[in-house]
C-alpha cells in the first residue's frame, strides 16, 4: 500500500499491468472520488455553482467522457479542444482563451447549442461581430486586475469593462452574460476573493441595478493546485458571495474551471527497469518527453516489485538519447533489479496533454 495526498494506492493492483509498459494508467476510481468531493464541496442551496472542466489540463477522451456523464461542462481553448468536446458529447461549453480566429468561432457556434464565448479583447469582439449571427449568442469577457499581474496579456483591464458592455449591447444577437478571470498555481482562495472584491467595487460604481440583473455568471477560472482543501476553498467563496454579491447579482451563477485539481491524481506512469548501470542508474523503458513528464516538481517514484517505506538514492533515467531524460533521483525501494516495475503516481495534470513523440512514441493509456 502507498498513501499520499490522502489517497491509498494498493501497489499489488498495478503489477499485472507491467507487461504493457511504458504506459499511462487512468484510474477511474480516483477521478470519481475527486469529482464526488468537488461536487459535495461546491453544493449550496442559495448559490448555483457550475463546473466546466479545463480540457488543457488532461485532454484524454476517457476523462472527458466520464466528466460529461457526471454533468460537467467543458472549458475549451481551441478548435482542437472543441472537437474533443464534441467527441465527448459535451452539452455545455465555455470557449475561452486569447486569439480566437474566425474559423474557430464559427466551428464553436455551429456545433454546440449551449455555448458561452469568453471574449478576450475588443478586437475579438469585432471578429465575432463580423460573423453572421443567426441566433442569440451568449458571451462573457475576461478581465484582469492587479491580482493577475503575470496574466496581463489576457483579457481586458477591469476599468474597460463598462465600455465593453456598451459595445456588446449594440451587436445584433449578442448577449453579454458574464465576467471571467483566471490565475494559476493558487494555493488557497485568496486570489479569487481579492479579485472578486475588485469586481464588486467596480460593478457597484459603474453598472446600474438593471444592468447588474443582466449578469448571469462570474467565471472564477481554475488554477487551483491539486492539494488545496476543496471544502475550505468553497466555504470561503460561498461566504464571500453571500455577504457581498448575492443581492447585487441576483441572477448570477458561479462558474468554475477545475483542471489540475481533478486530473492530477487519476493518472499514473508505469515503467519497467531495462538495465542497471554502474550500480546506481536504472534505465527505464520510457522517456520523459513521451510522457510529458517534468522532473522540476517532486514526484514519488515507487518500485512496486520491491517497495519500501523510505526513499533511497538511485537515478531513474529514461531511454531517450537525451541527458535531460531523468525521471528522478530517489525511489521508494528496498532494492532495484532488472525487470522491476516502476510506478510514478498522480501524474495526470499537464503530462498526457504535453506528451509528444520525441524520438519514441507516446505511451498508450490503460484504463483500470
């Protein structure tokens, strides 16, 4: 057994998949546990909170289909991701991201009935205006405040929101419905609350009560790190909303864009030791680039053939012709031998999506 991040992994369970290495393991059990926690934490009698899974976090079709079945919408940022959403039979779509081109916008509007476009700029608004909109289309706009310092190239400054709202009102069949913001690598609710405070202040000073009633959502984005206490996070968000925005925005929902928090733990990397060099280097049968793996962030590495409770120093190298192809330099193992099965758990976020066929092929995904 191996326990980390509050999750228990029965190591013996993974041994039988050793003959299929190198491979990703998609563990549906863990995804369902995370979804259950997320939905339970976000549930509220007074506030409607709707999640839209960020496809960029892990675009494996099995995850997308499972989340759609569970009632999630999908957050897309390109025509490619829109096509994946269509394959997953998604019913609710948010189309977000900078630099949307006319081809992508037309595809989105043609293929999805329930779609919201989070517009990223005034220029993008003009591109949408040029499209022959035959039915009412809902849009939001991404804004940035002082709390999105490194994200200034996305969206429009909050101070320009009123101008955007007025321009959007004058475009036929276009309905301004909400506001979106985003910031990544958030360890708690603070960045969200600080941004919501700025939005509240701006709206109350610049929008009429009638205009405020037209706002149907505030999309607080994603960016939550995988180990954030999701119950505490939503307690903070809901408390602020009830005390500050519930009356001001009587028709608004909260949209969220969970990615990393949902996808990290349900994907594992499985490898095999091909050979041992100099008594301190294990050559594995897969490469870091092929898995989209980065050794910049600590990842537990476990020898499930000979596990141990403590780590020992040992270099775990991939089989690519690259000096950077290193999975790690420590491993939970009592010993390491040729043929051992190596598990690197909780590798779902930004690995599968970043995997590439550099020198060797992208590994298969095994659903367990």
